[in-house]
C-alpha cells in the first residue's frame, strides 16, 4: 500500500465541488526525514482546495541509495517524471560517504531545468525578521556559466575554467524572469552581472536583458553590477522585486537572501525547464525531528502554490496561499518560528495543516493578499540569426619558462618563427600586456597568451592557423591551446588587449 492510500481523510473540511476541470498528472516524491509528514500535509491542503491535480507516487531518496541506485532514483520513477513533466518533491537525504550522486543535481541536469526560482520574503510582524518589508524573488540561470564545470590544468603553474554563456540560455532565463513577474503580480526586474569586467559573457547577458525588457513596458527594468548589487541586497532587500542573474551569482545571492529573510522554513523553490519542472522546499530533510509530528509544511506548501501557477491553476494557488497567510496572521505557528510576541498557538504539523484548510476562502487582513495571473509562466525564445562570421586572428597560449623567461625573449622568438601573413600583436600574462612595451614590475607565470593577426587587416584561413602552429612547434614553442578570433557581422567577438 503506498503512502497516498494510507492517508486519513476523515474530519477534513472540503470546499464545495467545482465544475469538472482537466486534471494535471504530477509525480510526487515523499522524500526522507520529515518529507513524508510534510508531503502528506500538503496533499491534504491541495485536496481540500480541489486542486486540479492527479498524483503518481515515485520512489527516490535514501532508501534507493541504500539499495544500490547511485543517483537515488529508480528507472520507473524516471519514466513517470518524464511522462508527467511535473515533480513535487519532499526533501531527500543523500547518504554520507563517496559514490553517491546528488539527486537534486541529477534531476536538474537530466531534465534540463534551466531556471531556479527562489522567493525570499518576510512575514513580519507575524514572523520575526530584521527586514520586515523584504519580498523578492531570485531567478537564477541553472545550467551555464562556470557551472558547466569545464576545467583544465595547462601548465605546472596555471589552471583555467571556461565560463560559457549562450544567447539562447540568456534569453530564456531573462524572458522567464519577466513572465514570472507578470504571473505573480510583481513590478520590477533587476539584472545583475559583472559586465564592466567580463564584457563579452556578462555583457551578452546584459544586452539580452535590455532587448527583452522592451517587450514588457508594464514592468520596470534595471541593471546593477553584481558586487554592489549583492551589497545592496544584504543591506536593503526591500528595494528589490525580481532579480535575474547568471548561475554563480545566483547561487551566492540566493543564500544571502535566504539568510537575511530569517524564514528559510517558509520558503519554496522551483526548478523550471522547457519540458519539465520540479518544485520543492528550500530546507532539508531534518532527520532529527522526523516522526515527531512537529515539522513545518510551509516551504513545501509554498512550492505547491508555485506548481499550481505553473500549470495554469492560478486561482487555486491564490486560494491556498491566502489561507496560509491568514493562518500566519492568526498566530498559529509551528515550533520553528513560534515566539511569545507574535504567536498564539504552538501547532504541530497536523494542527497547522488543519488551520490552513479551515481558512480556505479567507484572505489575510494585514499581510498583502496574493494575486496571480491565469495561464501560468511560459517562455518561447526567439530564433537567433547567425550572421556573417569571419576568422581574423588567433590567440596562441604557450607554456614557456626557464632562467631567461622574459617577455622580450619570448616575443623575439615568436616574431622570428611566425610565417607570412602573421604578425605578433601582443603577449599577455594573466591578462596583463607584457609585450611589447611591458612593465618590468609585472609578475609573470609560465602561461602566456600570444595574439597573432595578419599583417594586412583581412581575414585568414584555418590552413594559415595550422601553418603558424606548425612553425611555432618547429621553433620548440610549447603550444597548449588556441582560441580563434572572429568577427560577427563586423563586430569584434573577442576581448581587446591593452593598446588595441
């Protein structure tokens, strides 16, 4: 008998029957630790609100890890999730020790869940907070950037990581942020990048943000450099509404926001893809309180309202979220945020769930009621025109060291070895120009970028690049990698060095 069959539906308030609607099938994972308790509570609320959902229970988590499933999930569960395309997941416990893959990471990558959506909100004065007006959402790109995990050691002294940013990836996350803002009744979208330094990668994100923003005249749009933006987020989070950013920055500021909100147990999270979506609480499985009936189901319940908006059941999401807000206002709180100043009843899991169900149809009096747009959140990125691409040069990276390791020595060696039509334009070390006209104070490692361009300002061929590399090899220059320099419709597709 599965967990759904064991649930007790006796003595529950159920709203009057509504006209028949299409039922959306979703996969449901009860998880580990407090997971089964809070999932049962959330499904009680969904059923009492007549949510247009049908549940298919899937097996995943610690028990599966122990049975030898390295990712903690069965093939049958994968089949169900891929068929239903929606997963409501309680917290999972990953066993300690090597050999176990993170189930969350696996789900995100396999299902192409490109957007991580994490609200961070204060519910003051009913839940204590140092930032009582905080109410923001971070929309984080979930697949690209440095998290592609492409790293190499190229010399004994230097390692590198590739930061990959794509126009389609930028557009879909930016467009999702604007669509989310509309669906959830928000007013402003802020992009955060470091494009004052990374002018091509972060610059592309900023450029796409500006382009997409013109299609949403009903929403404010602004941009902040990530370092000052993160500082302002920590200091005055009430000034932000929806933040959209790249993967690494989003990871960092999501944790900043969760920390300062002071209510991580009340936060839900969504991972959205082109064809699938996963909804979960932000918090973990809390095995120390499992089975005691005191867990707070709020985070998973908030995630379930995100799910409802996603599938187009905005009115049901409003019904549940407003009842939950009214419960907070009435001082019915679980132990994790109970306090003598703002709480009236210390409720266990069942009592808190009963209180939410009893308030279905009511709205908060002091907290702002929620209003969601019907139709959910949908993104259809436009096609990118490729334009004209021309090869105009090459950066040759070399491993070069020794007692005579000076930029001038290397420059003279390369100039003597380079065949026609190549001209050595500059050498940099750790991004600093050291030849020609370098400074003797500059510290250099064994990793050198050597930029070659044709003597005449014309394009070059791949065969000419190969001839250059062959000549350098014959001159005993240790080439470790190359980066081709392209223009796109005449626009420079590479960063310029000093003096270029």
